[in-house]
């Protein structure tokens, strides 16, 4: 199993949701926070290669558990883009995040050029955009079906820690929660 999560520098994961029929994780990054990623592979020999705008930026060996991966800095707009923004709406680059809003982590076997064995796509959003996107996805899913295709969580555990019940957040010590009795239907990535 390979896991990749976005967190702060203290390794606290951010609020996030994933569409059940999709592969993209939407992450709420608080203002003034510099995100990083934590990757975990159960055995060595894997590499996490980071793509921004379809271009591979760098790769990191996943030899330690967990491996900290820096989020690359956002590309700066061109001089013409800055001039146009200044003319029509003032200089908005001051509020821009220093990290990209979208990135992809390709997990490769054996080397940086090895076979891709996993893909993790992330949208890094400010809290207001995150809330609006979550609401939009919930409304879209309600119109399509009766089962909720969006899973929202702020409770992520790293391997080796005790998982929490999805229903009441109590520590799990088996398949069913001792506190509320709900059984977990594990969805692994």
C-alpha cells in the first residue's frame, strides 16, 4: 500500500474530500500555511515524482516511512500577465499562494523512470474555495444518485497509528467500533 497526504509542517493533515468515482483529492490549505506531502510505502524501491502543469518537477525516493515531500513553488505569471492583471484589476499577485493549485504525484517502481504504479491528484484550495467546491460536489452528487459519492474527512492516520471510526471518531481496535458499533468498510488507496 502506498499513501500520499497533504499536511502542514507539523504533519497535521488538512481537511479534504475525494469524489468516490474520481481520483482527485481536494484539500483545504489554511491561509499563511505552507503545505507539504507525506508519502508512505510499505517497502522501499518506490519513487514519488511530482508533476505540475503536466511537467515532472522532481522525484523523491520513498525509502523512509513516512517520507516528507516539499510542495513545489507556483510558477510566476509572465511579465505580460502581470501587466494585464495590473491594468484590469490591480496587483492581485500579493494574495497568490506560493504553491500550485493543482499537482499530481506519480508513484514509480524501482527508479524515477520506472513503471507508474499509483497516481495521486491534488487540488490545493483556500478554505472558502474548498467549502464552495465541497458544496457544489455534494449538490451534483445528490442530483445524480442516492448514495453520497463524496467522502469528507479530517481524520487521517498514518500507518502505525490507530485508525478512528468513521462514524464517531473513537479509536478502532478491530473491524467494528466498540463505542458506537458501526463496522468499517475500508477503502484503501
